[in-house]
C-alpha cells in the first residue's frame, strides 16, 4: 500500500471511525459472546440468515394473518410510501447479505478481525428482520415500529463494527463487495422504511393524517364515513425525504458510501412514482401532492449526482492504488 495513502485517509477523509481497539471496547463486557468460538458465531450468522429467508417466504405466501405487506400498504397509505416496484430492492439486499453470510463463514474468514466484532450485530439485524415481518402483518404497528427502530440501530452498529469505508486502502475489494454492500443498502432502505412505519402508526393513532373526502370504497386507505385517510402530511413527507437524503450525503462525504446513496435514490424514486401514479386502489389519486413530488424529485437528483460522484471517486482511488502497487 503506498505510504501516502494513510496520510490522505486521515487528513482528507478525516478517519471518522475510532481506532479499532476503542471502537470495539464495549465487546470486552460481553463475556458470554467472547467465550463462543468464532467458528460457532459464524454459523450463528448462517442460521439466522436462513431463519430470515424462511420468515420472508412465509410472509410472501400470506401465512402471517392471511395478509401481505402489499395489502397492508394499500390499507394504510402514507405520503412517504413508495410504489410497489420499489420493494424489489429486497432482492438486492438479500443477495448481498447472502454473499456476506457465505463469505464470513468460509474457513479462511472465520477469524478475520474485520468480521469478528460485527457478527453479533449481523445476527441482530437478521433476527429483527425475521421478527418484524409477522409483527407488522399481525397489525401490531407500534410494536413493529419498535422492532424496526432496533433493526435500524443494529444495522448502524454493524456498519460501525465493520468499519464501512469504501475509500479505505486497508480494506480489500472482496470485503467492500461481499460484506459492506448488503449492510449499506439495507440500512439506507430501513431508514426510509422506519419513516414510513412511523407514518403508519401516526395514521392508525390519529396523530398526523389527512382525510380525503369523496373517496370510494375501492380507494386505498378508505374508511367508511370518512373517505381515504393518508398517514402524515406533505410537510412531514418533505422533512422525511430531506432527512433520508441528508444521512445519505453525510455517509457519502465520510465513507464514499455510494451503495447507501443509490439505495436512497431508489427509495425516493418510488415515492416520486407513487405521487404521479394513476391507480386509486394503491394510493389515493386525490392525495397526490405536487409539493411532495417536486421536493422528492429535487432531493433525488441531488442524491443521484452525489452518488455518481462517490462511485467515480471510489473507482478512481482504486485505480491509483492498483497503479501504485
């Protein structure tokens, strides 16, 4: 590795992570975890990933409460809910988290110091995803909110334990591709999903919502005698979208986390399409907001440009390192 890189990483990037010993000092208190061999912990990750996949399969065939997330979304529209196509991102998330699971359990990687401190949090991520699906489909929305908030925290802690940084010269491309990517994309998506879950809770509890008069019983979010009820408000949706993009830009500046940024763009694209759709049974057309549509489009363009710049920067720095080595 060229000698100049260490200085560049500390002065230009600012080396935002604490040193490894300090970052993971709290694990010294987890005596039970430390007594479990790393190989066993690696297989825990495999087992929990399998449980998560099973939970998703059961969710997809409506085993939980004889309903689906798509139906619940139609019954509980919010101003931040993306369209149905957007949820296909789970295919990418599970693919890369599957690669992470396989990579970390390989014999040569079980003792990898980059992976050992993160396994606890990766197991927590998979466990909380597994639990959220049935809880949400059984319409326990506030409990689901608590679980998804913990899920987001576990993703954040996993990213810290892994020391995700796409410009780091001390991290191999295999780690960045097979380990970092799934966590980055998942965390970006769950930020938006947590905001949507919040608005579903607000709608259900009558905290922040808007009623659309004159809606038919085939309109998404229809409530007899009220019309269509939409969770949140256009103003709150603008706040939520701005918050999601702000986090993405911060991660872009600190870690060149372009997978996170592109995932945020994908989520915002779904919100934009939802606000322009013409299917009243998936989202009330009368509730479509020009303000939300405009703000989301502007934020999407900003985030996309920065994501592209970050990805180019990562490729450029890697090329420099390849030439230097």
